[in-house]
C-alpha cells in the first residue's frame, strides 16, 4: 500500500476516529490490494475448490 493511498483513506474518514478504526481500515485496504494483485496474476481458487476447503471448517 502506498502512503498516498493511506492518506486518501484517512481523508475520507470522519474527523474523530480511534487508532483501532484507522488500523482496521489500513489492514482492510492492504488485504483488498493483495487480493486484486493475486487475481491479476490468476492466483485464484475456483468456487468448487473453495467450497471443498470450507466444508472441512463448517462441519
């Protein structure tokens, strides 16, 4: 994540925010950016594969 992207996100937030809210937003933006990069590189999981992986957790 670039400093500029973080500054833009900060400017879009309310005037009074907690440090926790700021960190949550930064982590979310980083994860979204990572996901987009993975998708661009075709580093994805099919719907069926995801379903099989999650079925182990949802038992």
